[in-house]
């Protein structure tokens, strides 16, 4: 299976359909006979322009060296100051995304992209404020059509590296099966999960709890989620589907918790009877909650992961129907 990506002159990025579409449209293809570095990881430094991923709230660069493959570098903020900065990056720097109605895409103007690149290059000089993750796809999985087009051929192999003290350290590799798998594998949560070392896992000094009942609107909201310690009950679709979830992983750097489906629910309504519940019981996250303060939090619904088809299903929730904004913010309605 082959998927074609076209490099646009302007930087386009998908907000909902693809978390890593921005990377693909920003990848530069080297058409010169550049000297290949003696070490594979030295080529991570050949990436030039920096881009801002508005969905993941991180910085990245990407390039293809024809003789070797595709190199992408992610700068994931890990200090509180940097995390807050990138949460409000566009507003703070007076950058306004434009909208392409024909393709349902947001993009930056050429002028704004130059501005973004200049700001970010200065910002990432302080590498201690970031976890720097590199991914590499060997050339045999890439077909370059011309200076502006290339094909990634599924399935392909992707290797992960982390930059520590100026050196690139090999972490792991994964076989990417399809576009859904690609999005999941390049998500911020997955990149952080791969990069987390033993010292990070041993840090227990960050205390936070999401216990309580949460809604979009405490007075009129129909959907709700009730959390008790490591378990949560969610009204996925009001008067239809109610599910129980269990905690999968915590991301202390931003006070976030990923949840997976605990068991096949009993109360599923007419809509739920058509869902593939047996395939949804696995260790893939279906929801992610990120604490803002003691009384508000972000809610992200990924949809159920079908372990057989390796695709996400049922991507809508009551919260999405009730929320007036793209990002769903829940309020604590009771302890």
C-alpha cells in the first residue's frame, strides 16, 4: 500500500484528521549530492526549518536525504514555563492561522512561517527545556517522485532516538502498519512514553487527582465522567452508551492520565449493539484527561481501538456535541 504526500509551499496542518499531517507537508527533500555523514544520527542535524505543530503543541523539523532516508526531530517542552508558552504560542506571537475551505485545512502564510521559524530557532537553543526525540525511516521504504513529492510505503520501519547531553541514543524501532498506526506512533504521548527513562518513572513527587464528577456544563450538561482513583465511568453517548475505564498511564509532566476500556459494558443501547466490543478490550488508550487546575481539565476522546482492524472506531462523544469550542474543557461539578 502506498500513500502519496505532496509538499506544499505553505505549511498546512490538520487539526482533527491527522495529528502528524503537518510534519508530512513540511518535510524537505534534499536534491543535492550532500555528503553523507559518517554516523546515521549526525544526519538529524541536517534538518533546517522549524515548524510549530498546533495540535501537539510542540516544535519539529523534517527532511529526506535521498541516499539514507527520512529524519524528523521533535522538540517536546518539558518545563512548566515552556509548556505554558507553547499552549499559547500563536496568541502570544500574534500568529493567525488561515483556512483553506476547499481542503478543510488550516495553514500559515509564508510570512508567518518565516516568523515562526525565526522564533523557534532561538527558543530551542536551550535544549534542557525539551525532550528531543528523533525518528528515522530508511530509504527503502520511501519512493521520491520529484523535488516536491514522495511516497511512504506501508508497512514501513521507523526507528526512535533521543538526544541527551548532545548525543543521540537509540531507543527502539517499530513496524508502522497503516495511516492510523502512523498517527498513533507519532503522537506526543507515544513519543514521551518511548523517551521516559527509569529516573522519570521513579519520580513520585507530583501529586494530582482527578477524582470527582465532571461535565461541560454542571447545570445543563448531559454527558459526564465520574472518576474514583484509577477508574472512571463515562457517559459516552447520553441515554445510549455508558462505559467503565481504567487508568493506563500517567504523564506527570503535564498532569495527564490516559485511560483504556476496562470491560465490555452492559448498558450499550441500540447504537452500542453494533459495536465490536470484544476487539476494544486491549491496552490502547481511548481517552486522555489533562488537568488545568483543581476544577477544570481538558478531555480528549480518541475512540475505541479495534485490535483486529487496527483502526479507531466510534470517535464521537456527548462532550463533543455539547462543547462550543474545539478543545473540550470539563468542569468539576461534585467531589
